[in-house]
C-alpha cells in the first residue's frame, strides 16, 4: 500500500508539473485536481487534504493582500514609489537594481512573504510611472525577498532550522550576522543573474493592460477639458458678505460669471482621533460659513475679481505664466464623469441652468464637448444639443445614481469603478503607521507572525484605508490563495509517502564517496530540487540531519553542508508555487509557469554553482 501511495504521488507530481508548464489550464484548477486525486485515492485523509486552507501561511497571504490594498488605495504606494523613482529615475536597469536591493534589505529582517507583500504595490506604481511592464520588476521583487532572507539569522525559517540542528548536535551556535557574507554573495549573484535574464520577462509596456488604461481615465478627462486652468480655491474670511447666505440667494454665476462647484469645511471626523475635511457639492440650498473653502470654476481674472469683491482669500494664484500645483477635481468622495445627451432627450434645446442636474442629482456641469470644441465659459446659459457630451462633477454615488436612471443622458464609463481608483491620500499616514506597526511586530516577534498580519489587515479596514469589507475582499488574489492552499497538502503527501526521503537519500548516498565537494553539491542540489515540491522550511527540516550525518561520516565540518541546506531550500525560483512570494506576484506580473521556468531555473542553477564554490571558502571543510 505504501509503494502504491508513493507511485500515485510521483505520478500526480509529474502530471501536475507538465500541466503547470504547458499553461493551457489554470494553475489553481490543476492544483485542486491534484489535491482531489490524492484525497480520493487515500494518499491523504480529508483532514490532511484540507489542512492547507487553514495554514497560517495562507491566512497571512490573505491578510497581506488586504494590507497591500490599503497601501494602494491610500496613495501610499504612489508616494513611496515616487521617492524611489527620485533615486532610480525611470531607467529600467536602475529601477531593477533599486527594487532588488531595497527588497533584499527589508527581507533581512522580516519574512520574504511580508516583504514582497509590502513592496508589491509600491513596485507596481513605480512600473506604471516609468511606463514599463510590471512583470519586468515583480519577479525580481519576489526573488529578492528570498535573497535578502540569507542576510540574517531571522531572515528565513531554514536559517533557524540549521541553527537548531547545529546546537542540538553540540556545535557552536551561529550569530545573528553569521549569514551576512553568504547573503551578500547570494544577492550579488541574483542581481547579476536577473540583469541578464530579465529580457525573458514580459516587456510590453501596459498598453493592453485594462487596469493601467482605466487608471488614467480621470487624468485624461481633466486634460481634455483643461480643468487645471479653471479650478481655484478661495477661503471665506470673516466679514465676507457671503456668510450665512444660501448660494441660490447670492446668484454668483450671474453676478460674477463663475461657478461654485464644491465647498469643503473642517469638522470632527467620524474616525476616532482625527479631523477631516467635509466635502459638499455646492447646491442651491448650501449655506456659506466662515472658514469654508470654495472651489470656483472660471478664468483666473474672473475668480480673482470675485474674491476681491466678496472679501475672500484666494488660495491659488495661478495665471497664464504660473505652473503651481492645482487642486484635484476627484477624490474618494467626489469625481468627474462624461454623459452624452441622448437622441430623444428632453434636454435638447434647454440651457444648462434648466437641466436639473444640480437640483435633482447635486451634480455640476464643468464643460461641454461639442464635436471638436470644448465649451467652458458661460455654461449656465448654453443650450444643449443632440450629441453634446457634458462633463459632470459630483459625489460618486450621485453620478452612479444618474447612471442608473438613464433617460435624457447616457453616462459614459462606470462611476463606481472609477471611484475605486482614486487614492485616499489623507489616509496615507494612517496606512504608513499600520504598515510600520506590522513590520515592528514581525521583527520583534511580540505576537505570532500571522497575528501581526491579521491585525494590520483589520486596522486597514477599521481606519478606512480600505474603503469597506467588500473592497477588502476584492484586494485578495483568490487564484494565488487556492493555488497555495491546494499545494501545501501535496507537499505533505511527498513527505508522508517517503518520496522526499527516497530522493534525498539516493542523491546523498551516491555522492558520498567522491569527496566533500561532490557531497556538498549533492546536498545542495538535492535540497534545491526537493524545495520545488515542498515548503523550504519542511525541506530544511528533512535534509538538515541528513547533511549533518553526511558531513560527520566524511570527517568534514558540518557548517558548509548545513549552509548548503538553507541556501538550497530558500533559493527556489523555477516554480510559481514553490514559495508564497512567487505565487503572490504571478497574477499582477502576468506570468505563466513558463516565465518561472525560463528565468528561475537558470538563476537557480547559477546560484547553486556559485554556492558550491563559495561555501567552502567561507566555511572550510
């Protein structure tokens, strides 16, 4: 029965590997089928087969996706990437080197999964800003998380495994930085290897990427309608005659020929311990209060005259020669969208002031696109025509409500989808604090790693760095989750049936008589091959005592052999499911199994050759 289970396991591994490599069937479906076969044939019990979906690694990955979503949605990723871009510029080589070195340094102190999850949204933002395919940077990012783990004792679990093996056998314990020389060589090798192999990664800049294309929609709309030149902020100072009056009483568009589109005022927040800016789309019944900031639409000269006449403080002093930053038309609450006047619309022939957009939907008309002409002035009295496209501004929910009641107009695009792409910049400091807390907890180990990650994910939702629980679920890459959850039990089958021990014993036993260098190579590549199918920690646990015994039998120091185990277990790049970081970047980088094989396998072999040469120099036999 045991031999039958072994054969079934090896066949399942072989077939799964072929299907993974072919890429014709989704990887998560292949993994589920492999799991099902092992369970139906009795190789795994139902409890063992489903254990992967309760694994702490899997739960951590879910939490890390939510944390990454908060980093994205608050704009923290964009801010961090802009800082790194200042160092690296937009040159692809400097970007690659910067990403790999920064990730390796962080990976020296926290888990490679946590490192990659924190860095992934930042790297994607960098790729977009530099107009290169994210796939050029995300696989190097994933590999760098593993490279950096070799710098310190706590960088990766296999380091702790070999430390425990040495101490248990009565050898001197390794120091915190005993791994650093090995780590430096590993990082240098990985960096050189990726600079050569990156040409095999996806290279086409995101022109066919729907996410990238849609993310630019709001910016393109603003440029198309020249919004930057016509938006100004004025503050209502004490003594202004506007205070206490409703906008419909003030008749500002007729008297000053400018439009008040939005009012922002500071008030106590709904979130604990914070003050927020309340945004309100300006409607006829809106009452002006002292300290309000009015967003005014119109030419600079008219806005300036309006501010002087009504005792207001002009906050933006741009003119035709001034290129200072402009306030945004779109936030997480308020956005812009185009609507097309329908052929049978009752709005045809009516002036904008008679349209009812402001009264019924609290939406402002910012511009009209009429064939090739953009109309921005005197809009209130402009009569709408068939084929006109209106640019509206208002709360995203009101734009969506208009889209749901289409009759006179047709809303172009999906307002709520656009709203999700607008970053909540005012929440960025909170997201940064949560991320820092998670890193501190991971480094200090005050709480279990999975608890630290889940705490960070919950805080991201509680403090609205992720807009809602529904949005939190959307941040999770379920394909990666199912893939890892299904493959963890497969690794259990490899150990349970003796396939792992059979492989390692055969390799080490056959090379033991050829001298310590050949034995070292056998230990390294046995570990490196085995870690393709089981976790690096399990691989190190399995092979560390075998490597120790082999070294003792050969009369050699165990240190180079045990370092071969930890490096071999950690440097696994040829498969997307061999490490959680590899799986994390698979979807976002648009990778298939072939990318890991073409790039990861040569890098894995190069790393092995370098380590077999370097380890005896650092730790003599």
